[in-house]
C-alpha cells in the first residue's frame, strides 16, 4: 500500500472495539496521524456452532476456507470483503495467485495479451510515442504491474525492436508477488540462467529480450524513483481488494464475511455490520465527495477500492516528480459501482464465497475514482480518458498492423489474427481492408492466440455474466492515462474532444 493516502489500518483490540489509524501527507510534506475508536456490537453476527446438521452436505473445505474460518474465530468476528479478497488472492501459502499459472485456456481466464500479439505491440507503440513526446530521454524505466505470464512485455519488446535507441534507453521493472508467475515471466523474456526461466530474486537485474535489463519487485514501493518512467497496469486494479457498503437507517454499513451457519452448504456467508465501520466512515465520505452531488445523493450501495486509489495517487506523484506517464487498462466504467466483485473459475462466474482459493476474484474498475485520487496528488498531474479499448487500440494503428500481418499469413494464421482482432476491439475497425474482411469471413470464428474462440476472457462488465447483455471487450475494457502535466497529451488520448481534454487536466 502506498504512502500518502489516508487508508484505514484496522485492528481488533476487543470484541466490541475497532481502532482505526489513518495517515496523510499534508501540503507541506509533513505526516499527520489521526486515531478514532469506534464501538461495534458484533454479538449478533458471529455465533458458529461446532456441530453439523444432519442431512446438509457441506462443500469440500479448501485449505483457504479453513484458514479464513480460523482467522474469523481469532478476530472474534467477521472480516471485511477487502481482507477476504487479499487473503484469497495473495496469502503466501494458499493464495490463488501465488503458486499457479491461472492464465490461458487451461487456467481460469484469458487476458488480452494472450488473445493476440497485437495488443502488446500496440502498448509498445504507445510507449515509444510517449517516450518521444518526453524528448527521448537516454534512460527510461518501463514498469509493468501484475505482468501475468510476461506475454505483454515480451510482445512489447519484440514489437519495438525497430527502435534501437528506445531499446538502449530502457530498463524493465516487473511488480509481481507470485514466484510461479515470476518464473513464467523470466521464461517469456528469456531471462535468468541463459533462458532457463529461473525466477530471479527481488530487485535482481538480469538480461532480458533483447538484451534489456529486467528487475523484479514484490511491490511498487520497491521500484526506484530515480528516472523518468512509463507505468503499465493491464488488468491490475481489478484484482485489488474492495470494500462494499450499504446505506441503512443506521448509516453506511459494511458487508462482511462470516462463518456460515451449519445448515448452509457453504463454509462462509456475507453479513452486514450493525453500524458504521472504520472503513465506511473513512472511505464512503471520501468517495462521495468526488462524485457529482446529484449522483452521490441517489446511491444506496457503494463499492470502493482504496488500494486502487492509492496506486493512482502514487503513480501521479511519481510522474509529477520524475516525468513520464501511467497507462491503466481494465474493464470498468467512468463512475461508481454498487457491488461488482465476482469469482471466476474455468472461464465462468460462480458464487463469490464458494471454495475460496480455487477461483479468481475480480471487481470492475471505477475510473472516476482513480482520476479523483490522481488529482489529489497535487500539481503537475494530468488525467486523460478513459477511452474504450477499441478506441485506444485502433487509435494506435491496430487496424493497419492487422493488414500488415495478414499479408504474410497463411489461412490458419489469418483466421487466428482476425478472430483475435475482433475479440479485442469488438468491431471490424475503420481501417480494415477487403483482404481483412475476406479473411474474417473465411475464419468463421476459428481460434485465436488464447485458444478456442468464444472461450470467456477475464469477464468484463457484461461479458458472459448470466442475465446480462453481452458487451465486447472493445467496449467493456477502458484505457486511462495519468501523466506529467508538462507532457503533451499522449496518443491516442489526444483525439478526445477539446472539452474532454480540458476536463481531464
């Protein structure tokens, strides 16, 4: 979690008392700490029995479910959804991301870089273009947060090989907590032990493809703040823990995770706090202050990602101080969500609390919250977008890139290329030639880089959700840029109408 953001650090000191400490950085750079004690009666929420009810078949208890039940008992009460999400995804021993490859058709979801090489190539074009706008500094960091298998970065480096001056300037820093994914990234970038894929230790520099220095860090705090930097966060914010709140006659209460009753088939259940919590007192008021008053007045439920806002504020401070920009691509909207957190396993949604540790947890991204946090970093920051993913990719020339690739492709390759293109942008695109259209017609769906066409990717706001209208990745995914204010508007965000560009500042 980044410094400079007032986030709740809560600890249970007694059954009926939470202590909240918040830390802020004032305009003069000094730290200030405030403490509040809030009493909460949990007696009506937590009363697990040790016996089972005859005739009720419980689901198989995962190692994570056992851990969470022990944690709840130790805390003498329910935990927040944010704590649940953090434990399920990144617990050092049983976390979902820690010891497995969760990407691709054999995993639980497919991300855009796994669908087509063109995605990483377009992000590479954005990096080169922005670097040139920065005046082509002789040294530049490229930081990717949550790099997955390393596919995006591998495609980025390969696709920008035609710019040798750019390659000689860059150093790659990967922010990754999973040793298993570090090993996959090292292999994709041909790092460590001559390409054997040995996972490097934290902050260890190793030669990567093609001869670019690569370093790994467990958190963004570990990345040195010494150079102009381009940050990339693709499907990164969606995996950060969220809190969910509900407006009641008692005020804004919080949804919590408790041990389920013996007659439930699940081991865990959702409950509502009997009154305001430290998180609701801190986060709800802060988030509502950043919304139009008319909208804020209508909300009865609210989902907030404080770590996502912390990341946005931290990135803004970095680019303001050292130059550069941050590109954030995720599925979401330019406004708040009520309750979007979902569990995804084998490309399908499933009950949120079912078999914890065996499914990914993901929440849609509120880009307006990221903009609010970035602006809170102070002077020297500009925010651009969000654009739809289709506008972002097509604006960087993905249609022209498809045409170039099709000229050297056989029938099977053409089918894959067109299927991947259509899936990423959700449209055929204004620059698709007759050759591309013919190839698309011949493809008949076919298979793209990520595997069988039609397999669900990392589900977007309405992609594959039961009871909702499907919406393509080109629309459901958005791109946002946080940049130094002395940098010209990076492409393709410069195609926004002038009023929107002004509003973004």
